[in-house]
C-alpha cells in the first residue's frame, strides 16, 4: 500500500502539492509577522530554484555545477523553502509540523524514481556523483571544480518565470486573506 501511494504521489506531485497547498491556504490566518518571516523564506527558495535552473541541462548531461556541487536536488531544496515560506505565512505554527513530513514523503518518492533513471542513463558517473554529493541537505564544501556557468537562457527555458508569477499570486492571496481577517494581525 505504501509503495503504491509513493508511486502515485511521485508521478502526480504537482497536483498533490497544489491540493495540499489549497488546504493549507483555507486554514491560513496570516499576520504581518508571519508574512514578514515567510516572504524572505519564499524568496530564498526561489533564489535557489533560479540558481539551479540556470545550471541544469535536463536529459542532456549530468549536471554537477553550481548548486549541484553541494546537493543533488537543489530544485527540490528550493521547493522546500518555497513551501516552508508559504506555510510560515499561513500564521499557524502547527502547519510547519504537518508540512515537513508531507514534503519529504512526496519528494523522497520523486527523488528515488529520478535516481533510478539517472543511474540507468549515466551509470558509474552518477554513482560517483551520489557518493560525493548529498541527496538533499547541502554540504558546506562543494564537490569538484565548477566548470559550468549560470545561464539566464536556461532559467527562461525552464519557465521559472511561471514560478515567479505563482509566488506573486500566492503572496497577494495571503495579503488579501490577511485583509479579510484583520483581527488575526
């Protein structure tokens, strides 16, 4: 049953995440303090995503430059901070305790699937990369020399502007909800 659920979630993580996000938003009671703490966390997450998007060349080569030198999944690390920031903006601390295990349940399944693909595609090169770079939590000393360069054209290609628009919409929705429930501020 757990394997089936992990498979379902890993293949539908966008929709599952959106559904869970809507549930969190429905319960949210944002305050100026929660917004002031949450927005910078969201911006940190997006900065990590932009840095990652500017380095990754999906399905063309094994990316090991930029943020990929300190974590094998910097885009997902960015997603973690994005989600955490929005959960903090919600103004209900218990939501953080709910968010963290849900996030790792969803992304552990996704990462495991991707690692199977990368092992099949890149073989020993990916196995060595796994050995030297952590799966999720960054290490403080980067692996190897970074020969790749950040590229805004890759950021554009990966449609990161859509994430910027979603973040803007999300922050505006939280501000609107804060305005509707002024007693919570």
